[in-house]
C-alpha cells in the first residue's frame, strides 16, 4: 500500500485505544485514501483523518491489516463486462 492508494476497511473491530470523542475510527466497508505512513511502524495515515500525537511526537497510524487495496483496473473491468452483458441481453430482447 502506497501514498495515494484507495483502500477499503475490512476490519473496524477493537479500536479501543482511540479516544472516539477526539479521534475518529475507521468504518468497515468505507473507502479511504492513504496520505502517508508512520515511520518505523508502517501505520497508515488517511486523508481527512488525524489521530493523536504519541509520546514520540509522531501521529498514531491505523493498522494496515484493517484495509485492503482497491484494484480500480479490476473493478472497472468487471463493471464493463457487466454493462456489455446487459447490452447484449437488451439487443436480444429487441
């Protein structure tokens, strides 16, 4: 996963270490964009979401295991296949 990648949350459980009154949690099924990575740990920084600054002076990051990268080329390919199949079925009906 790299900066700028679109990712989808696949696990929003046990975010107990976040103070939800001050810092947001991620939501399963929601799409996020990576804005950076936490040095040395690989924790993810997400666009539009900011977490607490830890004792080392660096922002907390979200666990990468909570996400899956979205393959936009694959998704577009599947949607195009579905649209083509629908078009063919409509032509057969007419």
